[in-house]
């Protein structure tokens, strides 16, 4: 076998699935743009749905943000306006009525603010950093300056609005768990990947009650949204699922092993040819 026969095999392995499991929703912004609005990729979204921008804008940046061991693909998006930048996309189905709902996003806020929100309308107020946050069942989490940030709201009562110090000017993997059955919210920054539950990193919130009178998270939430409070905020790797593993996939060891094996075969073939 000569090296020309080896190369197609190596190319085939490089396009093997990178994730150990299939997440319920995934958006890796695998399109050229230049704008986010009207574009979409990934899986688990409502048929034909694209990203709708209701304030400001987002452009597509080349390549994925580096979030350590997290499996990444496609590109990322960058907010364009020095003000509120808000976009939303409809999920294929609403949030579950029981069990756990998990979400993750990679954020490089560069000292500014950006994150992921959930709401029941594409045109609703999806600004994570706005004081007007009173539409039912809206929740969000992200980074604001040097703080990790989350906001939980329902139909009545004051929203829960919390900042926890520790954010840095680097791409950060944020993971949130909504215990829908018990109405509890938890959040981590840069947790250790590969386990059944989050460990390591920063524990931002642990079992914070988020259900408000007259509204529930389940069934009302059907849109995922991107939020940035200024231009230059980078967002990537939006994932939704029912477990920690769903939203934090890592490359399969078998992929690396196959690549290494083919590399050895390729070198042997080249030597024989010489």
C-alpha cells in the first residue's frame, strides 16, 4: 500500500463524530455568515428555524473558541453593537415538564457581558443584562465583567439577579442545570469534563429556587437566546440536553487512536516506497 492510498483513510477518520453522545440541541455556528441573522446549523431546533435578531447584531467569526477538553466544531459569533445585542432561535420542543434540563455555552466576554437565555417568545425581552425582565419563565446565565451571572424570573415577584466573582478574559465554558421537578437552578464555570456530574472549576450556584408563582419553566420555554451587552463579545457552542454529558461532550478516544494508527501505517508506507 502506498501513501496515496493511506491519505483517504486518514481523511475519513478526521470526519468521524467528535462527541461521545448526541446532545438534544447543538449550535456550533457552522456557516459563513457574515451575519448571524437568518442563518442556522446544528441539530434539535424547530424545522426551518433560523436565528432572529431583535436588537443589535452578531457576525460570524472564523473557527471555534477554545474551551479546553470540550468538543468543538464550526465557527463562533461576535456581537456588533455597543449596546444590547439579542438573538433567539426556536427549539424543536419546549423545555421538559419534569426531570433535568441542562444547557451550556462558551463565552469570551473580554471584560463585558454575554450569555445564554431562555424565553417563551422570539421577540420577547431576552436581554440578560436588562432591568426589565418580567415576562414569564425567563431565565439566563453568562458573564458580566469579572463576574459569573445568572437571572431567574417568572410571572410575579422580583427576579433573582446574582453575580459571583471569578470570571477572566478568556473563553469560559458555562454549564447550567435546571432541576425542573423541584424548581432548582445550579451553575458551573469550567467544570472538569468526562464525568457523570460536574466537578472542579467554579461552582457559581447550587440549587437556587427559580420557579415563581403563576409560572413554570417547563412548557413555557421554547426559545434559546444569545445576549451580549456590548460589541466584541464572543459566543460559541450552544448545547441543550437532559444530562451533564449531553452538554459537555469530549472527543472520542477511539478517534485519536485511529488517527495514530493510520499515522503509523502512513509512515511505514512512505518508508517502503523510498
